[in-house]
C-alpha cells in the first residue's frame, strides 16, 4: 500500500538512515515492513526500527541498518506492508 514519497533522507551517526515522508497519510508502527521504490526503479525491502520526532517535519522513520542515505533519493516511494 502506497504511504508517501520521501522528501529527504539523512543519517544519524551510530543509528542509521532516517527518511522524512512528504506527508503522513496513514498509521505506521515500529517494526512495520516497508518497501522503498526509487525513481530509478530500484526496490529495497526493509523495516521501520524507530519513529523520530524532528523539528522541520512531524515525523521521520529510522530504518534498519542495511539502508543508507544514498539508497533513498528524493521522490522515493514508501510503501507499507507491501512485501509481507
């Protein structure tokens, strides 16, 4: 199920990659399976391991450590529970 597009991604040292959705259109939880679909056609299956409150946006999602900032270019689609 489509959730949002990624507005930006950044790294927190020792924690990992955080993605900030353009808009929050549904409810997600720690541990939810998500699929990242880049504009270039790459697909990555991962999980939300933390939900972060950040200053410039209502929420950011900390991803499992197998995902790097470079893996999530702007406009990447975030799909929830799409591969379980």
